[in-house]
C-alpha cells in the first residue's frame, strides 16, 4: 500500500508544512509514502485524483482543514483502490466532529493504525462535496470565512462569526425556488443548508441526526427572517436545536433537490464558492472510502 500526504499550506491560521513534513519523516520511514504540497485551489483534488486513477492501493491524507479534505475526497470518490482521511490542521475541522474523538485526527500516529468505512458524497451540478453545501446567507458566510481566519483571535467559530456579522449587514434573505420531496417552495428565504455530515462553520451542529452513510441528504430550509431576528435564532441553530424553531426552519430528508435563483447566487461546497442560478443537488453515485483512528465511533 502507498501513502500520499497532501499538505495545504493555506489551511488554518498558519502554514504547517514544515512540522507536518518532519512528523511524516519520523513516523513513516518504513512505509511507501510521498508528500505533495498544494500550490492553489483545486490542486489537492488533482493530486488525489491522479493517485486514485493509478489503480494502486492508496491511503491519502488531507493535511489541512475541511476545504482540503473536501478536495481530496472529491478527487478520490468513486475509486475503490483509494481511501482518504483528514490529518486535521484547519480552522474548523468540522467533518471529523462526527466521530467520538475528533482530536484523534490531529495525531498522525493514530491515523496510521486505522479502521475504514464508506461515506456518501453530495453531487452539486458538476462538483462533489463531502460534508455540507449551502445556498443563501449561509453560503456567503461560509465562503467569506477565509477572509478572517488568519486575523488575530479569529480562528474557528470566531472567523465564522465575523463573516456572519458582515454578511447579515449586507442582507439576510433572497428569492429562491426549491423543489424537493414532491413539493415546490417559491418564496423569500434566508438559506438552504444541505447536510451529509453534521457540523460546519467552526462548530455549528446543523443536523445532529445526519448520517453520511444512509443514502439521504438532510435539508434545512430557513424562511425569510429579519436582521433583528438573527441573534435570537442563531444560538439554537448552532446547537442543533432547529426542531425548536418550526415557524422558521423546515427539515426534509431526500436524495435530491433543485434550487433556482433569479440571479447568480453563492453556493458553498465545504468552503468552495460557486456562483449559480440553477442548482441540482443529489446523493452522488460516487462513494468515498474513509479511514479513521482505530476505536472511534460516531
């Protein structure tokens, strides 16, 4: 088996390339491994895909945050010879919060002694995402987090909070037409959140019951709210208590949905920004092998 470490120097609050490389040399001297450094957006996906297409058995380590993991998973999805994991070093590390001990993903020694499962992916038009996709206010917030995460005292949730304040000021709702579960809703909405995983945004617990193996997407439709209502709702939303807000949030479980915006709107795919008017999301036919430290549960 080959081991590929893809390091994203742009992940997190600082560049961890040197310390990751030293740890790899120390712990992997008896393994068949190589290290690649991402040079920009899309490079992690390209490197993972090249390894997967080789046909050789690979374990691929996404050395960074959720954006890095998403690119690596998208590159390897659908290839039975390649498994991926997160060597967590980002500002949020949200996907691995699914597991009973998220901090274990920070330790390479534990990732080298791993178990494996298979997870669903989200197909969004011509792209793939592992964790959570969103449209509307949430998408603008999520994709702007990178503008704040390397500022002093603004890591993790606080970078998300800073982005939220700025984007709430810009505007909360927009017209959207959403078709799912045999229904069409055509109205002003604040956001649409489509979940394969459970956490995003540095600790927002969107749908506590989401299961990335069940072949379904958990979708939250948030109706139009005002700026004044945001502070009173965001705490419950962050804690996964959306069921306490039925007058604002509707939960659906489906394998596909369609979203239309009259003008190009932000779509957030695990931190990657797309601008679209017609958005088709579904459970992808491609699955991804995922390995994790032995003994963990979710």
